[in-house]
C-alpha cells in the first residue's frame, strides 16, 4: 500500500517535471524570437532603464520569484 502511494507521488512529480521542461523550451523559443526581432542595444537600454529607475517607482517588496530565491539556503549552509 505504501509502495503504491509512493509510486503515484513519484509519477505525479515526474509529470510535473516534464511539463516544466516543455514550459522552459517554449519560453526559451519565445525569448529567442523576441531577441532576434529586437536589437540587442534596445534590450540593453530598456533593461538598464528598468534596473536604474528612481526609487519612487520601485516596489517596496521584492517580487515573488526574487523573494523565493533569496530565501533559499546557500551552499555553505548545506555543507557539513
């Protein structure tokens, strides 16, 4: 009974992993198409403007993905 439960959980995790892989491939293809159509200088300029914007226009809290990445443990924390 435990084995069947573990198999179902592992199958669900494996399915989520394959869907994540497809999502990554689709996002990469879209990003490649956008970067092919828009010159690199324009992308760099827009990224610079967004990064160096005035503090009045920034959010007080970090974005959810950045907040998640900041909370992950460092490699030094996982070493014994």
